[in-house]
């Protein structure tokens, strides 16, 4: 079974995915890194400048098709996968558990202070997407005031109950 982490930029998907994959003995896939591998580009700014958001979303679909067929992966998605439902549908169709990592916008802003690596970061997008993550996920995990290790343990416990 694959576990797919979703949530807004800065929700902690990448660091939680690392801990969770260790904890479960699963492989780790980081979608943004896979986008760089597949495009030969090195930053999201480069991806957006050369191919626009369309390129990012097309490559994300390709990755979802490929990784949904793998077994025992923890997959850390880019925050935008929720706007292209087909991406998460690929994973869900193969029985993946979808976990929403939730944090307030204020908390995310604090975490990302001084980080300019995300061209789409905006409160408007947070408000638009947050209900979509919640509606799609099998499990919702509150990340505020919790370490990535604690969150990984919480996800492990919640998945046992499914
Ligand atoms: C995006 C989120 C980013 C990255 C890109 C677009 C988005 O990933 O894929 O900048 O649309 O929310 P993270 O959620 O890992 O920051």
C-alpha cells in the first residue's frame, strides 16, 4: 500500500514523509524532486519560467501514473496536486491512503519566512485549496505544534485503524 501526503506548501509534507518512510520501512518519493529529474530543471522558478504551470501539472500526472503502480511508497506531493484531481485519483484507484497535513496559514507563513522557492504561495490559494484537501483525504492530521516525528507516528497509528 502507498501513503500519499497532501497539503499546502509548507505543511511539512517532505520532512514528515522522510520520517514516515523510515518508520514504516517504505521507500520515499518526493514529487518535486521527481519533477526536477524528469524535466532536467533545478528549481520551481525554472520550471515555471520555461514551461509554465502547465508543464508542472503534466509532469505531476506522469509521476502519479508511474508511482501509483509501485508498492510501499510514502509519496510527498506538491501542494498543487489537489487542483488536478486526476493525479490523486491515480493513487486512490490503486488503494493508496491519502493523508492531509493540516496547518493554519499563519503557521505556514512562519515556517516559510525568507523562503522564496514557491512561486504560487498565496493566502487566496490556501483558502481555495484547504477544503479540497480535507474533502479528498482519508485521514486529516493536525501538524501545529507537533514535530515531524510525532506527526509520522500519528499517521502510522491512524493508518493502522483503517
Ligand atoms: C506548488 C507546490 C510546490 C511545488 C510548486 C507548486 C503548488 O510543492 O510543486 O511550487 O501549486 O502548491 P510543495 O507543496 O512541496 O511546496
